[in-house]
C-alpha cells in the first residue's frame, strides 16, 4: 500500500472525474433530448440538463480533492507528532520544522540534512499515512461523482429548471473565485502588517521613517554603527524617488508623444508598424533592460561625464532611471492611445469647423478631453516604476546613499527588500522584519497612487453623447 504514496492518486482521480463528467454531460443531454420526444417541450434546453449532470459529477468530487491537498500535510504531521518520542518534541520550533522537512524529503524524494533513526521512522509513517489518505480521498471523490450523477438523473423531468440550476452553480463559482482573490489580497496585507508590527515593536517607526542611516547588518565590533542595526529608511525613499522621477521624465513626454502621433498623425500603415514595435518593447524582460543599462547606458554616461570633468559612478541613478523610463514608455503610450482614441470625432470636427488647425485641435480639444485618462495612466506608470527591482539592482547599485545627485550610486526600497531576504537569514531576525516593513510602506504608497489614479479617472472623466 505504501507504493501508492508516490503515485499522484489525486491527479488520477481528478482525470477520472473529469472524464466521468464529460460522459455525464453527454448522457444528460441525450436523456433530455429523448424526453422531448415523449413528453414534449422541456422547460430548459437539453444542453442545460447535460451541464447540470456534469456539474453535479465534477464539482463535489474536485472540491474533495482540493480539500485533500490543503489539509493532508497538516493532518499527517499531527498524526506523526503524536508518535514522536519526548526528546524530539522538546526540540525548538526551527529544529522541529527541519525534522519534518527531512522526513518528507526521505519519504517523497529529496536530499535530507540528517538521517537519524527518528527521522527515518517519521518518514516511514509519513509515507504510510500519505498512501492511506491518497486512497481514501481518491475513492471518496469517485463515490461523490457517482452519487452526483444519480442525483442529477433523478431531477431530470419536463418541468425541471435546469438552466436556473446551472446558472446558480456558475454564480457560486464566480463568487468563490472573487472570494479567493479578496482573501488572497487580505492575506498579503495582514502578513505584511503583522511582520511590520513585530519590527516596530523593537524599533521606533519615527526612526525608521525619518532616520538617515541605513545599515541593517549587525557589526562585528561594538563601536560600529551597525552593532544593533541602523534602520533609517530615508536614503531608500530618496533613492526610489530619484530614480522614479528620472524615469517618468523620460517616459511621460515620449510615451504621450507616441500616443498622440499614433492616434492623430500616423497613417494606418505606419500605425500598423509602430504600435506592434512598442508592444514588443513592453514584452522585453526587465533583466534584459538591466543588462542594457549596466553594459551600455552606464558606460556611456560615465564616459560622457568624465570627458566634461564630472565624477560619475560606474553605477548611477541616471543610468537606471533612463532605462526604466524606456521600459515604461509602452505602458503610458498604450493607455494614452486608447484614451485619446476614445475622444469623440465630433469634438475634432467641431474644432475644425471653427477654423482651428490640427495641432490646435489636439492641444486645446483632444488632450484636455483625454486628460483624466492620461493622468490615470501616468499614475499607474509611477506605481510600476516604484516596484521595479532588476534594473535598479544591476544599474544603480545597492549602496544606501542619501543624495540627490543622479550620477551617484543609490538604492531603492525593492532592492533592499531583495537584499534583506536573500542568503541564510533567520526568519525572526531584525533584517527580515525590516524587509517586511519596507514592503508594507511600498504597498501603502502604491495603493495610494492606484486609488488616486482611479479617482481621477472616475471623478473627472468627461462623458460625451
């Protein structure tokens, strides 16, 4: 029986259930079609009866299999915990988690860090219990599928409203999908909030938000500033804002100009060429932009700056901001193009009838009419710039310098989050909690920008008949 622990019984049962559901749809549709020949016209179409049968077969069974995937690991661990010797149960939480991780690696494949007799015994118990649960839930899913099929067959009649029942099923699935999205967002917010509160329980929020020294590592000597960690995040905020301003200074005029050209000046042939090229630019991975900034843009900036007597760092905020601005251009251009195209043609015709030129019509009629949408696209682009990591890591460096000089090395909030969470770090260390605090601040700022963008679009959008 233990051999079934390595077999994806849930996957096999899901495939059987889906095949059974397809067969149930066909049988339900055929039976409803046959019923029309004896009882006359039905309340619902035969296809609705088929979907009703398929949903009763598939939905409960798949739900049981999903429940197995969610609950089986914790249930198996609780069963094994009751059988562990007292010396193992007395281990600290981190050691006990490592114990179960090694047992799972031995049971299901992997390289454990230890092979003690207790770990091997736990691995055998884990494999055995997993096999039992796989078989039990797999058989249970098949039984539920069979019961669902016979239940759906018993409801088939001339007056049965299969369409309403199917729509109720679909509505419930849509509510479930919406609930998962909401709960996922809530879980992310709460996880960030709780870890941030842990950080602020040891470090002052005032020092974090307004401190000018960022040195999260613990120093070796007592006279070093990083002995207890310096978590003043102002250099990170300034570096993030500096790179974002440079990027938006490039992206906004170029992106908006591209949108105006594509909407108002470009011929159909030119638009068919330029727009796909911009969309291809939007599909380039950010790591490629990072390589471009590090190997091409940064050396050019340094060579030009050195030639005129400026002290330019090998990695600079200017290089990262320029390349980030290029990356954001398609984002602004695409959204602004859609907004400008949505301006009614009657406004343009009225402007031309008053004797305005094309450029005057664009600057005084089209752009003001599309301004709410343009502002919304710019604010959304700012949110995207704030969350960029790879370009800044490769082109701007990781030094937390409090400077407004775009030729110096700076770092951003996202880069420091990555830096703090990489490597061998204890989960409850101050550095890890600081990363969550930075993430919460970034989440809050991005959320505010998105809300402002939506409010601008909703409140100031002009509606034309």
